[in-house]
């Protein structure tokens, strides 16, 4: 038994060696001793065989489940999957794809990526990877991705069917590092007004953002719409770097404070390069963490205007604790505070994860998402911006300067049910597959497409027919008439995305975004 405890102690010391110094107590009355004795007893004395790894994992999950909503445990596989989007790259063949009727269709190839270099084109069907068929065998998407991805420098043979060419084409692709971009869109939304949308904050976000700003400035941008809607956060440092470009040297951006970790402050290291640029930050109820840090710094320094709805309210700092088998605990160690002293984290009850997850639904029921007058803050949550001394409130999330109510009538029940079944997306993929060449010839530029393309009637009929097959019907003609324009905008945007890039997609959908249009109205 002593030998077992000795090995356990060594293992625990290894686990925490890269983090904070923690004193381990293995005395007789220590809860840690109690836990280890229980695990050893089950392993050695229980009547049936047990999966020891699963026992330990379940124990860790049980402990973490009694803490805050953002502390978590991840398996080695989950750790790897989480890290790729933030690191800014993964290794693979460099294609965006979707699956239609059990067949993988290439939507776009990554510019100068491995697939583009060997001649793979949008619209190609990948039917085999190596010696394995992937078409017509109902293979899971994850299994297909695992076959396509691999270490940089390794080769993979792809069998491809191309429209208009008989037989199967064979390509050998040398895998390489594939960049993961976090700037979804960057374009001039109006004369002198640029628009950038960030999907998350990763290792390359700051460089992508600054390259986007440079491009917009060349096109005459003096004002920036920085869209953080639905941005769930990511790397703190990327948000701090971007915030610093709008602030003066030494301005406080965010600080953290915890029970056992010292207070940390993050300030603008240099004079920001965008001090001359007007900025409006767009947020909604899904903007969280690093998004809220950036929005809070802009608001507290009276540096720009926040437009939209109260953000999510994720203001807890997690420290990763690496475990020997590659798994990880992400443990909350501190709170984030904006420069004025507001705590970003919304209230929670320890261990009440379900209640926490219901917060956005409760906001809708309480009217907060649709009516600003339904939002009330206690005087104790009142704070003041640092320059103009405007009143702002803490208590969770960033409250916008200009509130934009959620339009619950914009997306009807009929539309939501069709979206859940991906009917519009699948119809657009089939349409672009059949008409890609013709569309490219007819609309050589995006501007030509934007001005002149309208969704053909037969396509709308196909969408509605597919919905009927799934037993999805409008409750009446009024709901149908309300839904059709939204379907047409979405379909047109999806075609633009597949012919060009995500910037073109957002150029179209932003025409009906209430938050984007409100920001433009404020400028106007």
C-alpha cells in the first residue's frame, strides 16, 4: 500500500509541476488520502473487474461538476480537437467540403494549399482516400476527416469524380499545415466604413485583424464596424493586442483577480495605431469571454460605441492543468474585470449547470432580449466610464450603448424547422454543384452577382418540396410569405460563399442583420 501511495504522490507532483505550486497533504485525515484509499480499494477488492481509468475520469468529472460552469475535464482526444482552431493551423489536404447524399463534395480549396497545387477544384467529388472508398458507404464525417488529415509531408492518394469528365481521376496530395482563419469577413460596407467580423480569438487573430484594417484603410475606411456577434472568445492575448491598437499607451485593458492567484493587469504596451479610427463594436447574447474583454475595454475608455444586446457574461479565468495521459483539467482560478472595475461574469450557483445553461432562454422569457426597459440593475452594480463618466453596469456581460431588440418574427417557426434539417444548405450545395460553371460565366464578379442574381422560382419550389417531404409546413399563407424572403437571402448568401469567400456571404446576410443596420444608422 505504501508503494502505491508513493507512486500516486509522484504522479500528482508531475501533474502540477508546470502550474502553480500546490502543497499536497497525504495525512490520515486528508480528503485526498480518503479518495485514494477508495480508488485502491475498488481496484483491488471489488467483486467484478472495473475500468480504472474510467473510475478516475468519473471521479474528476464529479468533483468538477460541483464547481463553476466553466471548469472542465477533457480527454486527450478532446484536448487535441479543442486546440487546433486556436493554434491557427492543422495538418491536412486543404479543402473545405460538405457531404451531399453520402458523397464528399469540395466547396473550396485553400489558396496555395496542397489540394489546389495538384489541381483539385471546387465541385470535385472525393470518392476514395488511399484504398478506402468513402462515397456510398455512409461513413461518418469524423472518419472521413481522420483519413484526410495527417502529418505534414505525408502523402495521400485521392480518387476524384469531376463533372464532365468520364472515369475516376487520381491525385496524390502531400499534406501540409493548413491555416485556420478567424477573420470571417473584411470588406467596405459603405464609403469610408469598413467591416471586420471575428469568429473567435486564436493565435493568428491579431495579425489577421491588422492585415484586414490595412486593406480597409487603403480603400478609404475611417470608421470600423467590428463584429463580435456569436464570438465565443479564445486567446486572451489576441483580444488584448487588438484592444491596445485603439487605446493610448498604458491604458488598462483588463485585470484578473482570484483567491489563490495574484492580481494580473493587462495594459496597452504602446500607443495604439488606430487612435484616429472611429469604432463601433457589435455584440449579442452569444459574444463571450475575450469578446467581452475587448468590448469592455472599448466602452470603459469611451473609445467607441457598443451596439447590440447584452453579451453572454463569461468572465472566469481558466488555468489548464495537464495530466500525464494527455488529458486536461481547465480549472477556474480568477475573475476578469473591465478597466472600470466591472466583473464580466454573470451570477451562477456552484454545481447548477442546467440552471446556468438556461440563462439565455430565461432572458428571452423575461423580455430582456426584446425590450431594454425590462432590464434592471441594482445601484451596487453601477460603474462609470473612465473619460466621460457615463454610467455602465456590471453584474454579467457587457451592456451595449445602443440596444437592438431580437426580432422574434424575423425567423418563423417554419424557417427554424427547415434550418434544423439543413434543407436550404443542402439545396444550395446541389444547385452550385450543377451550375458552378454557368454562374461563374454569368457573374464574373461578386458585384455583378450581388446586383443581378435572384433565386430561381424552381429552386424555391424545390426547397418547399423538400420541406414537405420532411413534413414541415407553414401554419398559414402569412407565415409562408414571411419566410420566403429570408430563405432567398440565405440561399443567395450561401451561393456567394461557395463561389467566392465568407466575406461575400456576410456582405449579403448583413443586409438583413438588425444589429449591423442599426450601427450603420447610428453613423448615418
